[in-house]
């Protein structure tokens, strides 16, 4: 499939919020994987602002500890927070030059093997909801066209988040939608911990096991995580042999 | 860019932690030394002091997925009545906040969309003396334990720093309710849990899931055990969670 067709498909997938299987966590999952597949980048994550303050990771293409640490050091400050606060894209072409600015991020990015970063705001009309972070293993700016395309994909996902219910969301309801997804992500993280303990694996491996299970069986990630945490689904089921 | 009044220039996590600490101190001071039966009303009074924007407030504990609940405490009769109406009708921001595990706001109950969204509740709420209500979930591990419900005599939104403070007060109340609900292993009870309150981090959720499977306990019980261990060891919940996730700490020797 050529790139134009891939892009067209991605836009449809991100705006298809009336689909029966629509799940806000899957929307973010699709956004980060689409960006990694379409752009010249090595890893992607999306963070959303919690009304309590700080950014929360909603989805990432990599669930390993070093990558999670890289995101964790940015929850309170960093280029993604700057991007969220300003509502404009922020580029860090060479993390090696940012020691004075963000020392902890320099360490975390270097440890995880990344050199440059592009942050794209997640916007709903004039309101900033969070940020999309695109990471590369080499230095340099992402092509301007790709920044524009990533912004368009991020805008589609933000709109999808607000329009997935029959009722239109007004300003007072945005916090309901955003916090609801943050709560769903917390449940997903508990479920990942359950799988990790049961399988004797890392949390990153557990995340992949769970993703594989819901994909094979065409289940909603949010509902499957909730079923695990409320004990109506056993962790053993997720580790079933891959025949289903 | 209008992203809400929360957009400061400093470290957002640090600002949140400072506010969280201020709230925990206020609530601890309010309940310290009290017998458990006296704690709910004392908590309610402390919440009112922390949330002067609200005319009144109540704390309700939800039943098991059946839309029922009980009012744990209320600052005045209007707050009690608003909670009762919602449980009786099964309609209103509070049941939705429990279901969605997110804040649900009715900033003006005298006009649409609030009147069309909650046709019965809006009429009765206005008649009772509330023009706006704000329901904040008590977010337990993986489910809502209940709600902190604020009301105002006049209409208006809950935004920016007021919203943040309200959510952080709801977090602190959540920990207090969990401690009142379970038989807390430490004699310090509620005070212990308030002191251990901290921002929800991915590691804490991961560790909660691991403890659930290892010890065969519910998510809330697992989180309580994690907090108990953190308190006993003088460490933060995040530090203990990291040790559990890294498997440098054994889960089974409580």
C-alpha cells in the first residue's frame, strides 16, 4: 500500500468513532502506531494532561522500562509539557545540547538510545489536551511536511476522543472525557501488572501479551482490562496458546 | 492558548504534590485523635474549608454496581437531599461519575443541556436550592468507590485551580474512605493512609496488579497492602511499587 493510501486509511480509522468497537484507549494506540509506521521516527508516545496537573502516558509504541522512564521524567516538565502549554509543536533536534535545560531528560533519552524529539500538541479547537512525542535515534529535525501530517493525525484523534458518544461534548464535559480515559489507562496498567505476575514476565512483555490477546479475539482493550481487574477474566486466558 | 488556568510555567508534578500535601495536612489535622465514628463528619467539615467555592458538599459510598449508595457525610441538608434524589432517581451527575470514573459537572441546572440530560434531577435540585452540582469520583483501584459531590446556590463552572484542588481533595477522601472501609492494619488508621496519599503512577498500578495475582486479593486490598508497606518502611508508594515491579522486593511476607 502506498503512503497516500496508508494516510487516508489512518484518518478514517482515527475518526471512525461511531464504530461499535470504539475504545478511546485503542484510539491512542492506533495514533502512536500509525505515526511510527508513516513517519521517519523510531518511537512514539501520546500523553494527556490530568486535571490534577502533569501529563499521563496514554499509549506508546514501546512499553519497556527505559522508554517508560523517558516518558516519566517528562510528566511535570520538558518539551512535551512546553508543547502542551503553548499549543505549538516543539522540536529538540539534538538532546545532547539540552544539558542545561532538561538534565534528567538528557540522561533518560541517552540511556534509551534516542537523540532527537518532536512534540506535537493534542488540540481540541483552541484547547490543549496533551502532546504527541515522536522520537528518533539520530539527530536532526523531522521534515516540516511530516510535522504537519502528524499534527493533522493528532487533531483527528483529539476530535475522536470528544465525539465518541452520541452527546456532543461542551467545555464542561471535556474534563469528563479526558479523566475517564485516564481512569481506563489506570485499569489497563493494573491488568498489565496482573499478567506480568502471572506470566513471570516484565510489564512490557505483559502489555504485548494483552495487546495480542485483544487483537486476535477482536475485543476492546478497555473492557478486557476491566474484566481482568474485576476478576471476571482469568490471567490464564490471556496466555492461552495462540490458536483462538 | 486557552488550555485552562492550570497551565503554569513551573513543574506541574511538583505543584500538584505541594497542593496534595497541603490538603493531606488539613485533613489529617481534622481527624487526628478522633474515634472512627466521628471521622466522616470531621472530614466533611475539613473538605468544606478546603473548597470554599462550594455552598455545600457530601461524600457518598457506592454499592456494588447496582447504582445504589449511602451518604457517608454531608455539610448541610441540601447536600444530603441532592445525594438522596440522585440515588432515588438513579439519575444525575453522581451515578454518571461512578460509572465513567471521571468528574461529571452540571454547571447550570436551570437550562439545557443540563435540563435535558437530567430532566428529573435538574428540577428537583433547583427546587432544593442548587443551581450547579459537581460530582467527583472517589477513584479506587480499578473502580469508583463513591463520589465527592459539591453544589452551589448559583450556576457556574468548576475550572482551573479550583478543579485541581477539588480532584485532589477527592483523592484524599478516597484514601480515608478506603481506610474506614477496610480494617486498616495500622492503628493510626485514616491518618496513615492520608499521609501515604500520592499521585497515581504507572508503577503503582503495575505493582497493584502483581500483588492481586500473587496474594489473590482485590485491587483495593492490594493497593492498601502496598501503602501499608510503604508506610511501615518509611518509603513512598512509588518506591515500593518500583521494587515490586523490578522483583527486588518479595510480595508475600506481609
